[in-house]
C-alpha cells in the first residue's frame, strides 16, 4: 500500500434513537435547572419578605411603646370630636382592633401646652385602627390647646393641608391585641386601671399563594399619670 494513499473519512450522523436520547437528557437537565432556579428565587423572595416583616414589626412595636410611655395611658373611648370617626366614635376594643392613646399636647418648641385650670398638659389622642391589612394612626388634636403643634388627620381621600392624611404605620398586619394589666398584674378591661400593657402583634403576607406569618409581642409599663 502506497504511503501517499489518501483515506477518505466519512462522517457518520446521529441516529434517530441517539437524537431522542440526547433531546430527552437535555430536557431533563433543563427542567432540573429551571426548578432549582425557581426554588432559589422563591427562597430568596420569602427570606426578603421575612426580613421586611421582622423589621416592620419591630418598628411598629417600638413606636407604639414610645407613644404609650410618653402618653397618659389608654382611653376607653375617645374624648375629642372626630367628624370622620366610625359610627359611635372611637372606642378601645380588641374585637374592633382599636386602641386610643392619650398623648400630651406639645407646641412647636416641644414644650407641653398646659391647661391653666388643671396645671396638667392638654391631651391629644392617637387612635390606632386597622384598614384592610394596614395599621393606621388617626391623630386628634385637642382644640383647646392653644399653640398645639399636632394637626387632626383625616382619611387619605379627604386629606387637605389643614387635615393631613392618616399615618400608615405598617402593612400586612393580621392582628394586634392590647391586653391591659392593673397594679396587681391582673388583666383588666378598664384602661384607667391599667399599669402595663402587653401588645401581641401578628403579621401575614401572601408569597405566591403560601402565607408567611410572623408573631411578635412586647409588654410596656405605663408611666405615672400627669
């Protein structure tokens, strides 16, 4: 045989069976990769949502505790007239998801606005209430407190420069229960007898059809009354 003889190499293609095997394996790998990416994205989404709920719950409890500590306790019913209140006015009630906190009136220099007849500060009211999945705060300014820096707030659709919109404190609030305790550490339904308050907060967010829940609680001792 001559060294110069050239050999012709004939390239052989895939058979139908081999092609089907390759396509099947590739499809399985692609589906597995897609499933892994989907699960990873879902996990990241839930982790981010959980972190947001945790931060939101901590901020809400912190701001509520601060309002209770600097205030004058909670009230059974609101004493300040509110044209936008529900029928019957504002009333502290777990079932209705309402809490009314008495808060001292301050002027623009953050000084108490004193009632000369009593020698104590005039009291504004902060009303916590649920609207859908949001926890809202209605501010009610005492109309007798001259120089009061607080403005009464209104529902967003009725807000004006003289009546700003109610403050949204948190989203995804499922429940927020205030339990009152008297000086003997016994539960009481009388806000005037309350010396401490336990706040149980439940938040829930739907993530792709799977609820994400978070429960948090705190107990605060009320300050001496003005």
